[in-house]
């Protein structure tokens, strides 16, 4: 299998555009998933009867094939980026919700008791004590969800919006491997760079772990 380097050099602009579109779809889905999962995780952590229901519901959604989700969304949002992002967001919930709940569960009870004894209100305790201490576990979920979303964006090619996945379709249809190889390599690079960026972000957001190390 040979690579036509002249094709790559001639389509640098298209490759850049598809890469940025791919990354935007994935990161938007993770951000929306995080915004949805955070309050749901707090509810699941605070109200135990809701825990099983919310985690179970997210697991059920995760079992739906990705193509099926995009097809089910078509009558609502059509062949748009909204369909792609919504479908990807659904998949991020199972990882983000579970990790956020586990992160909140990992906060030592004595720490919360100390905050309460100091007169800290529950909301402030959540924002300044529980969530920061739960951040390493939450960030682990964000990393998994990000890599997963980057890999799943290509599936949206079937509804006309797959980012780098369009290179796969183009290559297979023309029996021309260069676009396929370029799409695979760029997708892998996106996943590696995004994961490394999130590791660096976690390092910056958790200075107490650096001091302890």
C-alpha cells in the first residue's frame, strides 16, 4: 500500500479544514456531556435512590449503535452538525457521569465534615472542596470521553458530517488508499494530542498533587 504524497500536498487545506471540523465536533460533545453529567452526578451522589436509575439509563443509551443514534436524530435535527454533536454527547454521558459520581464518592467524609464544621455552605463545599478533590477521577473520564468522541466522529460520515471520516469514504469509493491512511493518521494524532493536553490541564488544575509528589 503506497501513499501518494503529491495528493497530500495538494490537499493540505482540505485536510486542515477536516481536522479542525473533526476536533470541534468531538470537543463540543465532551463539553456538553460534562455540563449535563455534573449536575446529574451531584444528584446521584446526594440522592442515593437516583444513583442506580441515572447510571442505568446512561448505560442503556451507550448500548445503542452509533449509526442508529444518528439516524434516530435525523427527523429532529436533520443532516446538520447538531445531529453529530447530540449523538456524540449521548455517548460521553456514560463515561462522564460514572466517573464524576465515583470522583465525588472518593472525597473523604472527614474533609466534608471539617468544611461543615467551619460553617461552609453545601454549595460552596461542593465547588471548593468536593469537586476539586474529585477532579483527578473526573479528568480521567474526560480523557476517555474525548478519545472516544474523536474516534466516533467519523461515523457521522453516514449523515454527511464526519470530519476526517469523509476521507475514509472518499478513499474507499475510489479505491484510493491515500485519503484513508491520511484520515487514520490524523485521527490518531488528534486523539494523542488531545489526551496530552488534558493531562497538562489536570496538572495545572491540581497543584496540591504536585506538592504531595
